[in-house]
């Protein structure tokens, strides 16, 4: 039962519980002030003790409920503004600025811990996306981007970060993955997009992704990782698209590459 209570600043349960606690505090304070004698320095039960219960019960609940409800509304509005500021409005992925900040924030925590701080960064580009816009229109293009974004998010783990960097370019940050698992994750995303039933205006139009990626161990920063991944994306696209190319940053000469037709 208690696990379901939402006591965060945006939770309704917080309003109800604090309203009850505030009312009880008012009742207790009324008893203390009404029953204490400053002349004798003693406290005794007031003659009309029931007034110390009735009056706070009438006045305090509406006051606390309205006050706490307004504070909750402010917290909800603040959270919504933060979401808008950090989210791409079309795909509901992180935008570039928020993604960069979150990745750099993660990396800065593990500069001295290669074991815990390893991971992977992918840059993904929709193949021949201009053809979708030119043939079917930008509305269908937007629908394709939403479909791809949802597919990417459905094929990563909960702690992974997915962003739309702009246009038809996406990025995924996968903390804690080694090189082998990163290749598997990239291939899983690629195949999932390739299998999408994309039917703009009733016509079948297959979608595909080219994915460039880099695995790393600390120290690292977003800009360096992005440059590595973007270089591998260029290699994947030049090799024919609809494929992945993953490199290990810790050893530029040892590259794990998988090309899929």
C-alpha cells in the first residue's frame, strides 16, 4: 500500500497527507495555547476543549488543501517546462542539448573507474529519408520519424538515452555495455527498423538505418565520442547503408565491424 503513495512534490497523496498533518498540528497547538496558564506555568484541559478540535477542523483543512494544491500545480508546471525544454517535440526523444548534458554528466562521474564507466554511443541516420519527404510529403516523413524513434526506444534498455539530434539523425547512449553487447544492441535496432511495416499512403516503403558507433572506457567526453561515432556512420553509409560499424575507442586499431545486407 505504502509503495503506491506518491509523496513527490507533484503527487496528490502528498497534498492529502500534509493536509491531515497540518490540521492535527493546528489542533495540538490550539490545546497548548488554550490550556496553558502563564501565571501558574501549568497546563490543564480547557473547559471548552471541544472548540480546540472543531475550529481547526473547520478552518485548517481547506487552508492547507488549497495551499498545497497550488504548490503541486507549480511543481507540475515546472516539470512540464523542463520536459519541453529537454525534449524533441516531434518524437518525444531527448533533444541534442539535453542529450549532450546528460551524457557528459554521466561520463564525468566515472573518469577514474573504467569498469563502471564503460559504454557505447551510437549515431543513427535514416537511409534515403529525403526520398520519403519528396515522394509522400513531409507529414509522412514526420510519421516515419516518429515510428523510427518509437522503435529505437522499444529496443534499448531503461537506463539508455535516446535523442533526436536533428533532421533524420538520432543518437543512443548505452552505459555499461562492452563492445560485444554494443554490437548486438546496434544490430537489434537496425533489424527492428528494417522490419517495420511502413505504409505511407497505402504504399509499402521500407525503412532502414545506418549506424555508426563507438565503445569506450573513461576518461571520455561527449564531443570526442560523437566524432568517433559520426566517422563510423560515414563509413557505414559509404559501404552501402542499412548496416552498422562499431569501433572501440580504447584501441583505434581494433575495430569490431559488422556489415549486413
